[in-house]
C-alpha cells in the first residue's frame, strides 16, 4: 500500500492494469472494478484532489494504450474514477457513513436511469431481452419452459438488478478504501465499521411511492417502477446487512458466525428478501437504537 501511494505513476499504472484486465477477463470484472474504485477513493482520501486528477489522466491514457481502444479511457473516467472520486470525497467529508450513503444512492439512481433509457437508446425491455438471448444462446436448448419464463421475467428487471449490484459494489469500495487508509496510518482496529451504515429516514417515502406505483400502474409505465423497486430493495438489503453486523457485534459472536451467515445467504437466496425487510423494519422502528450500548 505504501508503494501504491508513493507516487502518482505507481497509482495510475496499477489502477490502469486492473481496469484493463476487468475488460479483458469478464468473469473477474466485478472484483477488479471493485478494487479500481476503492483505489481511486483511497488516492482521493489520502493523497488529495490534485493527485486524484493526475491518476485520472495517467490511468485513462494507460487503459486506452493497454487495450488499444481509446474508449477504455473514457470508460475508466465514468465507471471507475468518478465513483471512486465521489466516494473518496464523501469519506473525507463525513467521519461515519452519511456522505457515502448519499453518494451511493445518487450513483445508483444514475446507473438505473442509464440502464433504463440511455443504454437501450429508447428500446426499453426489448434491448435487455436481446442481450439475454444472445448470452444464453448456447444453452437455450437445455433450458425448460419454466426456466425460460423465469429468465424472461428477470430480464425485465435487469436495469434494477444492475443498479442494485453497483450500489453494493460502491459500498464495498468505500469500506475497502476506509480500511486501507486506516492500515496505512497504522490504525489496527477499524474506526469506520459497516454496522454503522444507515440509510436516511426520508428514503422510506421513496419506498412507499414505489410500492404504490407498482399497485396502480400498468403496461410500459410499470417497467421503470418495477426496476426502481429492485434498486430500493437493494439499498434496504444493505441496511439489513448492516443491522445483522450490529446484532452479531452486540452479542459478541465471532467472525466465523458472520461468515456462516453470509454462506447461508448465498446458498438460500430467498433470505435476501428477509434481510431487506429487516432493513425496512430497522429504519421504520429504529431497532438499532436498542443495541447502541452494546457495540464493540
């Protein structure tokens, strides 16, 4: 980490290598992009705004050269540098998670808008249906009618799933950047922990409006509201996970218990809805205040 932060060229080239690899190795794109965003946030947080802009220029040009595609430089600026810069500013502005939460909400709403209207260029759900059919073409004959129907339903929700996934990625990037900076400064015990991650109270009104829209709207007008519901559900999923972390900490349970919980969450994906509902209940009834004195 000290080598990475020792100069703009080390930071810029390192990030460019990760971002270029993310484009060339699709199945590793998520983890590599996560590290790119976290490293940009770390540079902004530790080195400063000027150094962050210098990393943008170095890594943007290097990404274009590594891939022999000038659009990779533009993609780096929009997909990796801009979120990382905003998260770094938010971490510097707020000692807790308030700034990061608002940046995450804003970026995820922007991602949803892009996935709904800008990327499909007005085509709507048909665009995502075409992309899914192209992706699943080799295995289409092996899918049953029920599986194809489930995939068709999921395809309509791809913009919301993508935006919610990006919200999770940006939250993880902020956590990584914060912890890396603490370690760089010699702080062994984390000062900014995920169990303190809290959504603003007013977001519950967006949830209420979204649920009302789902019950009243039909046809083409329903599609964007359904995807907004997925995004809002993803945000409250993060809230629920934060509460779970607080619960485990208040009980003094070991990290292996938390790891077992996440393994169960992966194996039983239905629990995601339960955790999201827990996040809603937490914000409506302020459950975490009962454990405020038990934090460790």
